[in-house]
């Protein structure tokens, strides 16, 4: 499996078009970037970005997705070629949502696994933060919350239904975000304090940074789900709604701490992202400035190249390939080839 690049276009009024076998980006009629198409898996455009119809057709022909997001990273549309999903796999996936006890049990098992992965990975973020902050009071608070995650995992194992699973996840998320800013370096903490998770729009700098990273992660996970032939709209944990990629949201849960939360903390603590990299808009929305977006995109791409050992396969893989590996493991569970889905929880 090859880890191809995702091209993120964040500069307003950019114009993307096809130049032989190369994607060319122009800004004010000046060429700023050329990328061979065979290096790309998808193109993601933030805000007002123009794309030529010829390039759209070529991307569709080659099975490369074109994703349109608004300036905040909220999903707007996705263009791709004919669906190449495995119809038998999708039938098995749909059968798991039928209203019968066996289907309910299998959905609950997958949902529990996704949230168990998230809780374990969040706990690792907190424990690592407690080791690195060097402040006794903060370390103690982070350790206490990490211990609460152990108890949450125990409750999750015995959760009787999806509502109970969602309740455990929601309570853990509140506790997690309440202490996440304790991992931020002292002099930047006031600028990156968050009073909980806020979205659409994000209301503080930390939430703005996390939302931007989550938008890129969501695109990668959805691509992974579709690459194995699963239906991204049919989830096990997240409720099915029109236009909602519920299964991608399910699989995304275990990757939020690894590919977004830890990266956000690293960018702040290494001074790659600072308070001046954000702008507050009327109504309270907080967004990244254009130059900061480029820095975050670069760091995210570099993070995906880092190698971790897969706990089940016991093989080193680039972190960016982990969603694709997990999508394959999830497909095995849906087909009935594996008894249970095991989330990605590296140490």
C-alpha cells in the first residue's frame, strides 16, 4: 500500500487546472505550484478556490476525489467518479443495521471498539502530557483525568446500548477537553485555554486549530472507508442522517488524539502556531490566518509520514496509512471474517 499525498489548497482565489499530467495552481495568473497527478490521492479546497472543469473530469476518471470545504473546514461537497465499492460488502454492512437483536449486538460491539480506541488514545495523550509539563499541580490533574478514563473503559465494556456508549464518550470528552490546555506551555496557556469543545464556528484558538485538523483527518478517514468498498454513510455509533458520513465519523474517533490533538499541542508548544496566527470575526468565530493554515497543513502531512508499529499486525507503518489498515480490519468484521473490530491503539 502506497501513501499518496493529499493536496490542500488554502489560499483564496487560487485557480487549479490541468497541464498535461500535472495539476497547476495559479494565483493572480502566476503559477505557484505544479504537482504530478500520479503523486496525489485527493485534492481538498478550503474556501473560495476555482477548479477547471477539465481538471474535475480528469480527477474523476482517475478515481481521485475533489473535496470542497468552507473557510472553517466545514464539508460542502465531494466530487468523485463512479462508486467502486464492493456491493456484497455494503449489503453485509446494511444488514448489520437491521432492526433485530443480532444486528443490534454487532453494531454495539463495533461502536464500543471505536470508543475504546478513542479513550485509550486520549489517555495516552494525557499521560504523555503529565510526563512532559514539569509542573506538579498540572501533572496531578492530568493523571487524575487519565485514571478516570480507565474507569470509563470499564463502564464502556458493560454498556447495554448505543445511548450508554454515547453517554460515556460524551462525559469522557468533557473531562478530556477540560484539562487539555494544561499540556500547553505556561506562557501560551492563556491564549490557548478552552472551556470545552466548540464548533461551527470554533470560539477560541484551540478549538479553531482542532477543527482545522479534524477537517483534514475526516477527509482522510472517509477516503480510507471508501477505498475498501464500505458505505461511508452507514455507521454503527453515529446516527444515520442525510449527508452525514457516519461510518467515517465512527472510524475517525480513534484517530483524533493521534493525528490531531497531539499535533495541535506540538505546534503550540514548539511555537510553530502562536496567538497572532488567528483572527476573531464578528459573532465570536475564531479562525486561522492563511499563512498559519499552510504551516498546519505541512505539519499534518509530516505527521502522517511518521512510523508507528501497528499493535495487531506488529508491523511498522506510516501513521497516514493507519486509517486505511483499520478500514480493512473493519471490513473483515463486517463480512464476518473477524469476530471483533480492534481499534488502532499504539503505545
